[in-house]
C-alpha cells in the first residue's frame, strides 16, 4: 500500500487552493508536489518592500527600503539582498530609470549604497553580482543632437533632440557608499551607419553584424532611449556577458575578458574576443539581414544563461513579450542553443545572420493570447527542469513543468499602498512586478536564517480568518478519518453546534460533487458524514465554512486535500 500511495502522490496533481471561490483575487491559487520546492523573491515595482514567500504562499521574510525598485532584486550567497532603486533624476525620465544600487542585510540595514546618476549618465533596470564580488550594472549615457549627428545619426530620428546609448560598468565596492569602476563597455564605441558617408562610422551595415546600426530603432518614434537594454547576465566559464535590448528585439553577447581599452576597440567580429558584439539573436533586420519571417523576438526581457546543471544547461532563456508579433500579440518563453564552440566563438549561418532558426523549447499559453505581457516580465529555468515565469504587468507568477503543465500559481497582493485585502479588485497593473527568482531551501544565504512562515501577505476582510489550521485553532475542529482513505471509510467531521456549518467537496476540475450542512448534533457537536462508496478514486478538495450563530458577520474558512484509494 505504501508504494501505491507514493506513486499516486508523485503522479497525481494535488491542488491546495483550486478555483473554489470565485471571489479570490490574489495570493496562492495553485501549489502541487510537481512544483520546485523553495522560496520565491519578488519586489513590487510600486512599493518599498521585497518579499520572500514559500510555495504555500506564506511570507517568510520581508526587506524594507526607502525607495521603490528600479527594477531587479536578487539574493546573494551571504543572505544579503542586492536591490536596484530609483533616484530622482530630471534628466533621464524613462522606464526602468534607477540611479542607485543598494545591498541590504537580512535585517534591512544598508551595507552598501552606490549612486551612479547625473545629468549625463544614469543606472537603470538591472545589475549582477560577479563571482569576484564586483557588481555589473547597466546605464545610459547622454549624447547631444550634435554629437549624434556627427556620429552619423539621421537627424529625423532625433525627435527628443538627444540620444541615450547604453553602457555597462563593473564596480568594485570600496566602502559602504563608494566603488571604483574597474571595467566598462559602451555601445557608442561599436556603432555603424550607412546614412551619411561624410560622417563618422560610415560603412555597410549588413556586412558588419558585430556592430550596432546607429539608425535602427524599434521603439515608436525613435526615442532617446535608443537601445533600452533591460537585463544583464554573466557566464563565468566563457567570461562573457549577455544583455537584452528591448528596442532592437535582440539579445547581444559581448566579451568580458578584455581591458576597458580593448572593450572600446574593434575586432571585426572574427576573433571571438574584443569589444564588438560576439553574438546576437532575435531580429536580423536590426543589421539589415533577413526578412520579417526571420524575426524571432518582439520585445525581450530577462535574457539569461541556463545553469549548466539544469535542464538545457548552457542554453539561453528569455521572455519574448510579443508586442507586434505577426499573427497577433501574445507572449512566449524562448530557449535557444547558441552556435558557440569550446573557445567561445559564435558562427554565422549560411544566410549571413546568427541562428539558430528554431528554438530548443518554446512555451506559449493555451490559448496563446491568454498570456500577453507587453513589457517587463521574465522566466527562469529551475533545478528540477521546471520554468518559473513572471507575467509582470499582472503581477502573476506561475510555474510550468517540461510538458508545459501548470504546477504553481501566485498573484502578488501588493500595490503602491502595500498589501491589499483578499477579494478586493485592483486597477490595471497596480501590482506590477518586474521579475522574480526562486531559491532552494539549501541556498547558502539561508544558513542560520529564520524562515518560519508568518501567513499570507494579503489581508482579509474584518471578521474573516483564513489559514491551513484556522478552523481547528478557533473551533476545536476534529477530523475523524485517515488520509489517504478507501471506500470502506466513512468520513466524519465534528464541529461546534454554536455555528452554521457547510462542507463542500470538489474534484480536480473544481466541480462540486457533494455538500454537507448542519448534520446530526450530538454532545454539543455537529456530525457530518460523506459516504464515498460511489466515488471514483482520486484527489478531492474539501472546503469547510463555519459561521458562529452569535456573530453572523464572522466566518472561518479552511480548505484541505484528501486522497481516495481503491
């Protein structure tokens, strides 16, 4: 019997909170044994806190800062929190604008507070801790209209009268507020244009995929935020950096083994080293190759390498926003295997642009248009092969297994004013979240830390209490049945007689198959029984609701799962 029970637990989907209440708006909606066990970190874009929750949707830790994120946050191996944050800057006003990097300890004390912000440069979007303890950051640098035109920019594309090409800086912390820039890479050092032969950087764009077309723009109107790089990742074994450009609809890989001077130089893209782009994918039209049919990305966020020990190790995974996609707007997750050899050199396809032509794995919702995040968002491959996805504009996190089955779902209950009340409707994008991460229970940063669950983040209406053991704690609930059980078992529930009691039983489709209410009263208790002789084996969810007769405005709710074996 034990082996059969174990098999059923592995092979059957166990729902802890199915769609039993149409009024639920936030919090945990689904948690199955197939989900990767760990703790999920998220930072609401409109609020000053970062949260760590377990798979059951219970808060285990919170960090509080003075500013909202801009936009990523990550846990470090020592348990500290790396957090990008907004700093007021009237010169750079665009999505993802930041200016500050903070590192907070477990108690939210600031241990590093680095500012890189002025009228000529500004941090934005993302940052990564490198293995050497330095921090890699994305930033804009301002170029005036005259500088841009002298470099070969078409004046008609300077609608904002300036240009903000991106650059990367690697900062070595020196004290609690300072750091030294030890390495830098700039888009501006690697541009090409075929608009004006009398200006700098003139050349044949399609012959130089290693360079960046100064007159390409993918965002409407040709804004100053020309590249809109939004994510950065690092591959230690290759010593290479991956960035995603939302405006170009591409991912780019560059070399990190260079000095800053070498990073500013050109190699013709042939050596696999130097400052030029080593590899790019998603939109060959950005370097005047291919056709509309060859475009793979339609906005992109959160590109990263999959860890070597995970399914697809060494591949690249990214969130394809899908804005303007042929056939209609919908989002997808793309996993590709880049054409790289053991030396870190990438090869062009026979068509003259970078492949692959096909993805290794693509996730789309069913129907596809039911997942459409036109901005932000992300995806991460986890150790058990599942993929954790963030639908950023809707503040919705979900996890799918390798067969694309949904195994976990959670909706952020936090807006600009903090946690909202369960059942409360939110305005569009009120609970927006840029991206999320999940850390296993043996993550080094958790060593010696208190991860005791403290209940859901969301609040509940006055008089309503909810929780795994809420009825038992408040009503002395006793459950007289084994679990798993079999048809010869008669289920019985004992509840106080000073209440109106209802028990609803549902199958995995959320269909109610039985309802018990105010059963036989004996010795001060209700006794409700469900004879399961006619029920098929499987997983069932029961929901109990108790309303005290002396306080009809208060109610206790509990949902649990049970297994029937035959």
